[in-house]
């Protein structure tokens, strides 16, 4: 898979992609990453990439000409050919649709992702309309530019690629992961003590020591009952989601047992309040 990032700050990524899962994926050839300096596609001595907005207002707007030239220079396919080429072009913008795990899964199925990093007050809308397939925001807040957003998207997508993680099931059994299956065994044949999250939050995690400054690991996790551990973890995942992101429960595919657990958790909250 290949990522191309069009930005006015290509040096931002000099060390960003050198570490952890992403660094390993690059070294093994699983993913390619290239940055392209937008100022290289300007034609004035000041290398100007922005101008004042039509209609007045604060700030400056990224001009369309350098962005279109950059896209042509790196061989971006015409819109009507991108599906066949397994390629997509993204504008990173606060006005975009939210970036979610589902979007990350979708992007992990293409072979090339081109990202245009917005800056200043925004990007000339003709870039979005004529060049981009989608406009994405990483959250309901404003940051200085799309560079951080591009890094977030790259990291989230790469870790979903087969071979990127140390264990093939790691991306299934975490927040926003895949749905539960009937298989009670991991890919290595060992009994599973986890559930596919099915779009809700992950359960709490613990490691050694079992007693840290008087705070002990839950007893169920220290026993060898796989079914009991799975049940406890699912209950904790439901509880954490109910507390922190209750809106996720509206879309999650919950089993009848999940719904019973949720009702019990809600009653306990009401009694405690």
C-alpha cells in the first residue's frame, strides 16, 4: 500500500513515520510513504501557495493551481478511473466527514491513498469538488493543518493491513474492532478469553504485579476459567462504553446476553445515583 501526502511542511514527517508498527511496516515493504512539497509546484519567486479569499474575511486560502499540479505530477488517476486503480484522494479539513474505524477499514482495502493537507483558513473548494473523492476530519475541533490528521489516518489504516501487527487477531479484539464470531479459539488454536468488540470500546487491561500499592487485579483474570474471563471482559467493555461513549451502543450489534448485561448495568447506575 502507498500513501502520498501533499503538504507545505514535508519535513514534519521526517521522524513521525520511523517508529513502532508504522516504522516496521515501512522497513518490511508492507507500506510506502511519500511526502510532496506543495511549494515545489508554484511558479513565482516567493513560492506562493495561498491568497486572500473572494468575498472578504479573515485568513488566507490555499490556491488550487499548486495542488492540481502536484496531483498531476505524482500521477493521480482521473476520478472515473480511481476505483479500478484502487486509489483514492482525500482532502483533510475541519469540514469533512468524521474519520472512524469503519473509514479506516475501507481505506485499508485500497492500494493508494493521496492526502491533501489543508492549511490557513482552508483550501479552494474547487480542489474538493474536482480533485478529491472525500473530505475527512479527525474530530470536532480545529488544528493548524492537515499534517497531524494525515499522520493519524496513516497509522490507523496501516495497523489494519495483514502482517502489520504482531498477532493477526490484535486489531479484532480492541475498541471499535470486528464483531464477535462463534469461534472460541484464537488463530493460534488457544482458547479465546476475548470478544470481538463489534464497534464498542475495549475492556480494561491489567498486567503484573497483581497487587500494586494495594490495588489488586480482578480475581477472575488470575484464574484459568476462559469462559469466565470472556464474560467479565465483555461486561466491562459494555460498562466502559455505557459510561464514556453511550452513543456507540445504538449502532452496535448486541447479543441478547449483551442486552441483559446492559440492563443490569443501567439498573446499578440508577440505584447508585
